[in-house]
C-alpha cells in the first residue's frame, strides 16, 4: 500500500531534538562526568597500588622476556599501579677473567650481561631474599616462588662496567627494600660466582622514581580526555535513542503526516497567539458551503478544544451566522463524537503536535469515514514550529 511508505523528515527530527535539548545536554554531560569519575578513580586506585598486582607484574615480565614485541615493567612504559626502584652496581673485571681475550667484543659483552643477569636473578638468591625479608608475610606475596620473584627483577649492563638493577612492585616501599637486598646479594656473590674482584654499589636503591611521583598526582589531561570521550559517547547514545523514539512514536507534526493518513490539512494552532488562529479557522469554516453544524473532534484525550470551540462560535455570532461548532470528547476514549456526528453535517479532527500518533489519527479518520459524514480535515494544535 503506497500510504505505508513515508520518508523520515530529518528537519522535524532535528526540531524534535531541540524540543528535548535540556535532556539531551544533561545526558551528554552526565556521560562525560561518569567517564571523568572513572578516570579519577582509576588514577587514584593506581596511586594506591590497587590496579596492578604481583601476578600481573610476573605475567607481563615473563612474556616480555620471551616475546620481543612486548614491553616489560622495567622498560620506559610503566603501567598504572606499578612502581620501579632503581640501583646501579659497578663491576670491574680484567680481560684475563673473560678468557684471555685482547679486546672486548659484542659477543663477550653479551656473555657478561647474561652471566650477570642470571646471577642477579638466580634461584639461590631469590630463595634467600624471600626468607630473609619474610616476603610471604605480605598477603599478596603469600604464595610467591623463587621463579615469580625473579620476574619482578631486571638487570642489564650499561656500557662495560655498570649494571642497572630494577625491581618492580605494587608497593613502593617494598620495591625499595627488595632493590637493596638484590644489590647486596649480587655484590656478595659476584666475586665468588663470576670471579670479579671489584664489585661495589654505585647508587643506593631509590625510594621512588619519577613515574611513581606522577602516579600520586591527578593527571588532568587524562581526566579531560575521558570526559570528552564520555561526552562523545553520550552524544551518540542519546542521539540514537532519540532517533529511535522519534521513529517509534511517529507523532503527527506536519501537513505531510496529515496527508499520509488520507485526510486534508486544515491548518495549525500554535502555542502562542492562538486567538488569531481560531479566527482564521472560523472564517475558513464560514466558507464551507452546505454545512451548518460541525463537530470538532479531539483525536486523543490530550487535546483540549474548549477554548477553540468558544472562539469559533463567537466569530459566527459576531457575523450573524447560523453555523455552529459542537465540541465532543476524544474519539479514542468515547463514542460521544460519533453520536454527535449523527446530527451534524461534518467533522473537523484536531490532533496535538508531537503527541498524537499517526496510527491514532489514521484510526480516527477511518471512524469518521465510516460514519458517512464529511471530514473537513485535520488541525494540528499546539504547533511549536511551522508545519
């Protein structure tokens, strides 16, 4: 059926959004604030060390050792809630100690770096540290193993003689404590296990690194980013929601909606300056020939026609006309309109802008047509925009 095909009036949709601009703005703002609060809580949780966990540190660092594309926690990128403690150890060795070589080449440095890393993270050292520091007394370390602890530690050779040792933990004080103990173990074992005679600590374990300090400070740029993202999500969400409602409600708004139901458009009554519109409708009715009585029928109960009928009858009286309009109850809740139509010549239906559904209007038009009385057309009342 051709009448079932109708294009969506995007202009009316935009006007519909404008009608609900306050709700629209509030939802967008609330979404932005919700994401901003999420960012704030996330940053605060990171500062409290509650985002990351020991198992996450171990898992990520273990992956980083075997997967080249991953960053571990001791690299430049430090996840929220993870703290790094740094220290440096000086290691002096002779070429004879490295195998009577005349020069130190890259292969030799790789071997030295490997030996140092293995010693720093050795199972023996890890076991001693766990016992001496009683690490299993901490709730998040009660099941810590030597292998797990080794993946919280990273050691690498800087240049030829400097060893950087980094410990990652969710507890900054514990990270520093571990760092000191790891360096002491290395200084103690390096001369015995590797044969290096001169091994000493250059830098004591740092209390907190720069990344830790920033973790305790609110990142306003990140907060703003989350707020904007929330606003964008809210804007899209509420836009889609209102679009669905606009289509689902399918309310009468324009003369095209009236013609869609197979009736004539008789005009509109705006929210303001209603008296002028009532007068125009009265003069239009005066020009209707062969009609002396007209029943004005509200399409649904939200339409109030009392003032309209009084104004039109007043114009008829001023013009000494015998014509009259008769008000009726809403056609969707009462048979009053159809009963009054039996003694009248025609009907004039009144719908409410943005409230009366097209389906309800279509049913009202069908009822009037079945009565055999003339349908003069449909008026859209409380029109907010030009129909």
